[in-house]
C-alpha cells in the first residue's frame, strides 16, 4: 500500500528476526507472507497503559496502570488438580490491592518482591476489597515496554501471542525504518496535512500518544483510499478510452409518445446522459441508481430502443427468474409495438425452449434477450450484441457483468441498482462507472404509511389485513427465516404459514414462497399471487427485488430488527405500486436503543437515500453493500463511514491528480504511479471490462 519500489517490503516473512519457517506458517493463516504484509497488519485496538492511576480511583472492571510495592510474600496454593494460584498483596503507597495469578507458577521466580513494579490489568471490586488478576508487569526502572505506554492489540491466530507479534513488528520496523520511500510528494502531504510514511508506520504500531496514532491513521487511510480511487479512475479511463459502438442518433419522440406515462425530469436527464454516451464512439459504462419505484426499468427500455434502431442486440440480465419474467412481461409489449423482438431465457425453462431462444439470439433473429444467469452460459451467443444491461447490480458483482460484456465487441454497459448509495460512496463502489441518479419519484406514487409495532398489536394487524382483503386488496408477510431455528427466537415463514392458516387468517388464501423452493414452484406461487388467486403471501426476502403486484397494499415484516434499513426499504417498495393507499407494518422485537432508532428512521422517511445514509451510520458499510461482491479489495485500515471526511478529500485529490495527468508527467509522482499500476494489476484487474 505504501512505500515500495524497495524490494525490502517483498522480503519473505521467515527472514524477519523472530519469525523463521515454523512461525511463517502461522502468519500465513493471517494472510501475512511478506515484511510489507506484516507492516500493513494494523492493530484492531489499543490499550493505553501510559496513564498511572491510584488504586482508590479504579472502578470495577476498569483496566489501569499502577505503580506498586509488595507488602506480602507471593503464596502458592493448588486447590485442585490442574489449577495453581499465586496470591500476594501490594500497595501504591495509599491503598492495598490483592493480586492473583492463575497457572503461572514461573512468576514467583520472575519477581523480586523487594523492588518496585508497574502493573497493568483489570480491577475487580468486591465491597471494600480490590483485586487484580493476571496483571502484566515490569520493574519500574525498566518499564516502558509492556507498561507505561500505549500498547497495540492485534487479531491473532492460534500459536501467535500479542507479545510475540509486538516483538516481531518491532524488529520489522527497525529493519526498514531508514529504507522507506514516501510515495506522496512533500508538497502534496503539506496540502492535505499528511504525516510522512516512516512516522505513520511507527506511530500506528507503537504510538507515543493517541494524537500521534490518529495522525498516523489519517495518513494510512488517506493513502489506502487514494490508491483505490486512482486505480479505479485508471480502469475507468482505459474503459472510456476504448472504442465502443457509435449508435445512430434516434428520434425518441414516437416511442415516448407511445408510453402510458410521461417521463419525470430526473428520467429525462438520465435519458440525455444515456443518449450522449451511446451516440459517442466511447464505450458507455453507466450505473443508474434510483430509489424503489423511481422508474429505472424504462431507462433500460429506452437504451434498448436506441440499440435496436441501430441494428444491435441487447442482453438484459436480472438476478432471479421471477424478476426476469416480470421484466419480460412489462418490456416486451412496449418494444414489440415497434417491431423489436424480445425473448426470455431462464434456468427453469425446458431444454428445447432454451435451445430455440439461444438459436434465435445467435442468428440475430432476436433483438433483446432478457434472462437470469442462463444468459452467461457459454452456449448463449449473440450475432451483434451492442448493449448489456444488468439489474440489481449489487447481486451480480463485477466478474459476471464483465463476462456478459465479453459476448460482444465492446458493447455499451448499463447497470441498475435500487440500493440507494450515498453519492460519495458510490464513487468508490462503482468507481469504474459513470453514475446517473434518478432522484425523484413519479408524481402519482402515494407515500407508504409505515408503522412500528410490538407483539401487543398482532391481533389488530391481522384484523387490518382481513379488512383490506375484504376490499379486494392483497398482503405480503415477510419472515427472516425459512424454517424454525432452535438458536434464534425469530419467526419462520413455514411456521407462520401453519399458524395463520389455522387461526388468525383462517379462510383466506395464504401462499408460501422461500429460497429453498425449486424455481418452478416459486414462480408458480408468484404467478398465483400476481393473478389475485392468493390473498396473502408469506415469504422470506426472495421477494425483496423487483416483484410488482399493484393490487398488494400491505407489507408486514416480522422481526424487522434483523434486517438492514436499506433491505427493509426495498421490501417496503413491493407495495405502493397501484392506486391504493399502502401500508408497511414492522414488528420490532429488538430491545436495544439502536434497534428502536433504526425503526423510527424507516417510519419517518420514504427517501431511500436518507435511509441508506442512516443505515451506513448505524451499521457500517460492509453489512449494507457486501463490499466483497463488488470485487473491491477489503480495506486494511479505512472505514468508509468513519472516514467519510477523509474520503471526500481523497476524491478531490484524485480528480486533481488525474486532470493534471501528474502520474504520467511529473517525476515526483512516479513512486505513486508505480503503486497505482501495481494496485490495478494485483487487486483491481477483475473490475476491468476488457
């Protein structure tokens, strides 16, 4: 991440003082193979052992550093087999404290009770008595190694102890301290108040103060995010510089007039961006990000119309069969009015049907192929693929969209997501794409009324469902689990169906759908619900994405505290699609303050962007976006929420560096340029659409 063109960082770990062959195998379990890996293995926490405290002021459960003398001998006892106790009494000159060591007989030989020591450990108070168990200790005159300072705490694996890792890290830092090359020019460091690299590594592992540690951390976070951002920009540059297809300018008016609605101003803006991309000779790599119900799909249809008008085929991939079929049913009638032939390809189709569709795509008799992962199969070929669309991008990951792109000659790429991601973050998660945001909903969408309830409201909720169904509506009930679990006291879909069919909703037509069912069975249940042959659909989160039943106006979510806010918002978006007032009812069994806070956010807001910001704040980014799915390397030190302000600085800096072409033109930036090249080669090459 830092530093290198010096080979010292690539030195195998076994050559670092204190490691050797056997320990190198243990370090490999932590993913550490070189000296550079070790230096980038940052502490997960710190113990501040630098502040001395009197025994009398220590609270129960508090970890303290205290200067002591022994006032008794160290007595050993063996109350039972395999247990030895060492006990002594010590004083800080004012108060007394009892010390106990468990199964550490050797300590008796390590301590000279006539000398002064520094202890660090967790205090237990039992009435007036104060105890400390298994303290870390050093003689006062030699203190400063284990006590009297800030000590790093690392994640470990069996066979490696904190002390062993600290000693080895100390040896590693001593070996490279005068060999580190700073990859950031000094004027740039001054501009962004960044510490030098040698200072950063020293103070992140062995801080002399918490202020120095924070300075070191800021430098390392900045550098990690800058390398990632520049790496993504360079991929984007190579994609944007690729010659793509220059589609013919198309008069959109006839198509727009044939739509049963008018585009919103946000949709018109995004259409202009798509048209500009497709009419240029650069390859389109665009993400359309929009809240549930904002009208992303029609953007895809308009892009397909442009491609087909120029004689090119389009591939449209959805993450589930239900969603692929739904897209097919809504898209085909719009396009076929204009002579554009649309086909559907899913894994659940009969072999003969699949072969026919694939043959038509391969011979160019099909203009649009909508499908699931079946579209990725080697046997699916196109005669003139010009446009690739993936829906719910976060479900696929970069490798799959790259694979689909390879089925044509540099086809344009359009990806869509209804997971609203704060703009700053989307630049990191989708740094290789241009981002379009549909930030307004169609004017006829009524806000969904959201209520947070507890168990005492259950009967009223079921009565409310009955009332709406009597008026001709339908309802969803979503559960976090498919089947009951002994470990978790949460509602399961199969368990709930049995209960309500026999009791609370007896007499109503109740269906069940979950991820463990065969695709054909899921599709059959979904079709029945769509046609109004079922009143209530009990489900797991398989209905989270894209299912469209305008007649359903109630969404009940069991154990809502177990879902992320962004996911709850997605589920809520399954209702409110017709002309009726819709409702979302959240059963919250969570007792914590954060759980209540999260539910309140959802009850107060229908804005997915606001909700995702709050979710990010409360849960952190990893949970929400599944960073691994994006193909991005995991961060070693940066935290996308905690470091949002640093990220904003990084993005400004990266844009300036790219605009001024500093990496190519300025010798002072060559070390950074080489690290970016290495980053792309090692970590980011799978992101490329090449």
